[in-house]
C-alpha cells in the first residue's frame, strides 16, 4: 500500500467513525422521541431522510451504467465513487425495514378506518395494500442489489485481470440495467412518494423523482472527488477539462430536473383538476412558499448560471461550493416533496425533521466511506485511463503555452 493510500484510508476511517457515531446518536434520540408519543412524526421525518440517501445511491448506479456506455475521462475519475454509492443499496434495504412499521402513519391507504369511507381507496386496494407494497419494495431492492453486485463483481475482476472482454460485458449489462432501473424507479417513486397523497396522479412524477436522483448523485460524486480523490491518487489524472465535463453533466441533470418540475406544474395548471390542487396548494402557502422560492433561486437559477461559467467549473474550490450547495438543497427539495403531504405548515416544524437526516445520513455516509476506502480510488485497468491522462497532458501543454506567452518570458 502506498503512503498516499494509507493516509487516505486513515482520513476516511476517522470520517467514518464520526459519521457513524453522529448518525447513531441522532437516530437513537429520534427513536426515543417516537416511543414517547411522536411515532407519526418520526416516520414522516425518517421517510424524507431515507428518500434523500436512497436517491444518491440509485442515482449513482444509473450514472455508473451510463458511464460504461459512453466512456470518457470523467467516467474514470468518478467510477469508484459511483460504485461506492451503489454499494450502499444493501444497507438501504435494511434501513427500509422501519418504514414497514410506519405505513399507517405515512399512507392513507394503509388506514382501514379511512379506506372504509373512501370508495376510491377501496377500488385501489388491490394494488395499494401493505402486503403488496412490501412485496414490491422487496422486488425493487432485489433487482437493484443484483445489478449492483454484478457491476461490482465485474469491476473487481477487471481490476485483477484486465480482461479486454469486460468493457463489452459492462456495456451489455448497462443496456439492460438502465431499462430495468427506469422501470423499477417508475413504480418505486409512485409507491413510496406519490401515493403519500393517493388522490393525486401524475405520469411525469416518477421522471421528476428519477431526474432529481441523478442530480443529487452527480453532485455527491463531485463533492467526494474534490474533497478526497483529488488529495490523493486521482490528482495525477485530473484535469480542468474533466472538471468542466463533470460540471456540464451536473448542469444537464439540473436542466432536466427543472424541466420536469415545470412540466408537472404546467400540466396541472392547464388541467385545473381538484386532485392537482391537492398536491400544489400545500406546497404554495405558508412557509412552503418561501421554500419554493429558495429552491428556485438556490437550487436551480443560481447553479444554472454558475455552471455556465468555465472559471467556476475549472476551479475545484468554487466548483465544490456549487456542488455542495446543490446537494444540500436537494435535501430541502425532498422535504418539499414529502412533508407537505402531512399538512405541515412549513419546513422543520419538529426537531425530528432536523435530527433524522443526521441519523440516517450519518449511518449511510459511514457505510459509503467504508466501501470507498476498501478499494483504490482509481481502477488500474480501466480503458478510460488513457483518455484521462491525455486530457491531463493537454492541460500541461496549455500551462506551458501560457508561460511562454507571458510578458517577460524569453
């Protein structure tokens, strides 16, 4: 093991311990509060925190499969990060279990007394019932974990053997995996989030959720790349051109997510149906109106403008601030999607809404760091390595050219 790897592992181990300790303490306090009579509030806050971490993991898996299909230097430098995000899916399957005990606190269709007086919910019971819900969730996780394990197993084999057939196998698996991912995400977004308000239906909603997951996963991978990878083994393969490519990808996901949000609102406005009002009105009044404007300005308009600037994307420190801000605002956006469904007048009405993201997020981050530190930052036999080194060489040529043209240089 090189000295850089040893130093990185020591740093990650420290971060991992702190994240795990903070997560366990925060979650224990929330569980204690649930037993004291705040069960409904606990499950609602837990749901929001869980969906946020789940989106980073599944979004990372989708971006990884896209990278296997497209290739490129950016794929080489973020591959291990995306694999580690995806590797947290077994933990997320375990963290989903508490939600099974809170279905009645989360979903109207899981409350027999409400179903008994609602003809529409009665008609939906063949699909919206606790048993079917949990069976579908188990199927989703089984599919995602199988895809993740298959990708990771092939990655380990490529690292050991350098088998030239593996890039082709990655492509075939990614082609099928992306189709399966899109299908399962459609139903999971419908089951877990949209059906918090069962009278609302939007065919664009699963695409909105998926695009936001891609956005948050890309932002997270950029933050980890700049905070950790560039300090160690990845620095020698990094270039400003790769940072710009990563910024362009982040900006693309941002535009797609913003478009989906606008499209959802536009269709609801045109249709002018009572069910649409049931979704939008709780998110357009009280404290949520302020949150909506904050999301527009800080999550979309501001980053969209900044990500058009080459100077921002090519500077790791400034790029880190933009990616970090959007990653935090994604958590706010998840709260905006979930919490108003329970008639909460504004954000952070209860202390659990503050502590639960620390609890779930701390445990998830600790597991991510554990997966990340167990393997080298860069894959030794990745075919995209030459592309990354070529762009690095072009950067060095640009620096030399600028020096030669500088005043006073002979």
